[in-house]
C-alpha cells in the first residue's frame, strides 16, 4: 500500500464475512502501510501486546470486535458453556496490557451483554455482542469529535501546540483525542503550528503522529523529547494536548512515558497542559495515580530495536516503563466528551459523570 494516504484507512475494522478483525499494523509505519486480518485469540492478543494496534480507544474497539469474533465460533446452545468460554477468552485478551483501562472497560461492557442476555438463545447473544462492538466504534468517533470541539475552545487560530506520543486517529477510530482539536481546527482554517515529540523509546510521535498530521496537511514539526523546554522557552508553544490511558479519581493521569516530563517543563514556562480523555478512560475506582499499574516493556526496545547493531553495552540493566503518571496539579484541564474538568478533579470529574448519566437518560427517554 505504499504511496497511499494513511488517513484513507480505518485503524480498526470488523470483517464479519471472513470472521476477521482488520487492523492497520502500526509497527510498520511510516515505512509501510499494511492491513492485517486477525482470526485467532493469540493473533488478536499479540496485536494488542505488540502494539500493532495501540491507543486506549482503538484497543477497546479492537478488543470488542475480537471477543465477538472469538465467541462467534463457539458451537453450543448451552448458555453456561457459552459464558464459560466467553470468560476464558475475555481473561486471555485482558492480560495483554494492564495500564490502558479501555481494554478491561470494553471487555467488561461486552460481558454485560452476555449477562443481560442469558435467557436468550446463544445465536441472539452473538448478534447482540456484534451490535455492541459496532456501537462502541460509532461512539468512539462521536466522542473524539466532541473532545475536539471542547478542546478547540482552549486555543485560538495560529497557536502553537505541543503533543506527545500518538493520541491521533491511529489511536482511535477517527479524529483522535489529543489531535481532535487539531484536525477540527485544520478543517476550519485555524492554521495551528504543531510540535510533535518523537516519544522514545518506541517513537510513536515520530512514526505515527508526525506521519498522520503531515499526511493531513497540518503544519507539524518533529522534535526530540529533550527539546520541549527549548520550544517552550522560545515562546512557540501556547498549549500542550496529550491523550492518556487512565485517569485516576483525583485527576492524576497515566500516559506514555515522558508525559510527566512535558507537564513539569510546561509548568515552568506557564504553558497549560490539557489531557484529552474519553470518560471510558476515567477510572473512579482508582483513587490516585499511585495505584495505577505501570506496564514494563522489554529491554530491547531501548537498546537495539531501532538500530542495525545494539547501541548500549551488552548486559546493561534497562528500566523501560511504558507509562508515567502526571500529577493532577500539573494539568490545567481534562477534556472529555461531556466538557472540561478542572481542579478540584475529585469534584469536577463527578460532575462530568453526572452530565453523562443525564445525557444517557435523555437518550433512552
């Protein structure tokens, strides 16, 4: 698919006819655009663990499609047998990545479909699982656009925006979270100047964010992670927009490693940091960031993943956490699809969920 525009492809799709989860393999970008058709539990789990599909919202949708496809093949009319098999597949997929709450959230939501439908024929349960997974994808697109609309109120035309890692279309089904204001601004002639951190060690900012923004005609400049202070000191940055994989009840957020460094530097230069987070990433059962499990990644990602030969002494110890926690006092606002939460987050996040509950009541009234 070389030569094609990245934005013409869906990050996550369901090919029900061929019982396949179709993803854009992000480990090959930007050198090659390749779609993968995944059929087995191991293929789907490996795709999540190996970051072939990544980004909290995209992981959630992929897991929903995946669990539907895996249970679609269960041959039984006995609900208890079906549900036991569902649970095994759910636990297996859920073990892929511990930090991104959307994975367990999506699988839990699919499980609730099973529980609510236990008096239905198994064929009907499978149909309802498919409908729920499709609904999640449609919701993700609406949620990201709403986040973009709220985020756009925080900046003005011509502003400089810094982003870290990839919270773009590749991390979701469309628009992205942290990039949603950028894409909406692009459509409306805001002419933002975007600076993308490379995001060591996996280079999601360089390989993914810079790639997709550049493909979309956005004015984007790639910088190394250790250049964020320089561009802020120069006065080039008016706001930082980042995504996140989990929000604690007090407003602490877990996002790609290096985000807390950006936030600390931004505090020094009085640049507001906004975390773009669908409500599905807000974990009210986790009191603070201290309780968030941080995924540890393999050493080779640091020492030799991007090099023809290892660029570190053989046998040296490597510490490679996938995420870090940004303390809530470094965050100017958490942008959700139901509005912007601000300090004190223990109160404002509850207000966001109250709005969500009211909207859902209105929808089903």
